[in-house]
């Protein structure tokens, strides 16, 4: 009998990662949303074996500042992986495109430069409603997904 492929649900994976320090850079723009991303990320990290004392949270004013904040978490706080959490909502100006692209590129650059996982946990949506649905609503929580990605990368590096 044919069976359906199971949908990949990142947040349901099990991990056992210990003795790793995780930095979280979290943007303050749309902080009602980013607080939920942060909570989702912390839940997953702790369930995955990360001690609360090994989670270092640093606020950034907006998403544009996330890559530099991630760099500080690596250089100064000796993070083994960093989650960058933010929420960029499309407005009436091209700001959205400039910020989104700069952040995505910056996050990747820091990860490649320091050779550690730096995860893009930034919502880029057209509306606040879409952001709500992806920060603990019907489309999951991008903060939780970012934490899963970091744990997956740390586990992959062990092998
Ligand atoms: C300026 C700005 C705008 C218009 N929109 C957002 C947004 O939707 N999400 C976000 O995280 N940040 C936004 N910012 C702030 C920029 O990220 C940045 O903090 C400022 O341009 C200062 O460099």
C-alpha cells in the first residue's frame, strides 16, 4: 500500500546537544513578535540539552544590526552558534528590500567568516498578521525553527 511521505516538522526533532554556548541576537523592531520568536527558540534549545546559563541573549535595535550583534556574541561571548531573530514587515518604501537583503547577506557572512552556525531566524512578511502566524501561530514559530537549525548544525559538526 502506498504511504504518504511525512511532512518535515523541524520543531518536533529530538536533540541531545550539551556543553555548547548559544548566542541569540534579537531585534527590538516589532518586539511583540520577536519576543515570541525568542521564547520559541529558548524552549527548543533547552529541550535540546542546552543549559539556561549557556544561552546568551543580546538585543539589537533593528534587524539591520543583527549581523554585528552576532559577531559580538561570537567574539566576546564565545558562542558556538548564534540565532539571529527579527521581524521585517513590508511597508510602503523599499526599506524592506534593503534591510532584508543586507541582513540575510550579513548573517551568512558572519557564519562563513567564523566557521560556526549563524542562523537566519528573521521573518520577512507582507503583513503583521503573517508575522503573527509565524511566531507561534498556525504557521509555527520561526524562532523555534532557527533553534532546530542551530542544533542540527552543531550535531552535524560532531560527525
Ligand atoms: C528602519 C526600519 C524599518 C523601516 N523597518 C524595520 C522592520 O520592519 N524590522 C526591523 O527589524 N527593523 C526595521 N527598521 C530598523 C532597521 O533594522 C535599523 O535598526 C535602522 O535602520 C538603524 O540602522
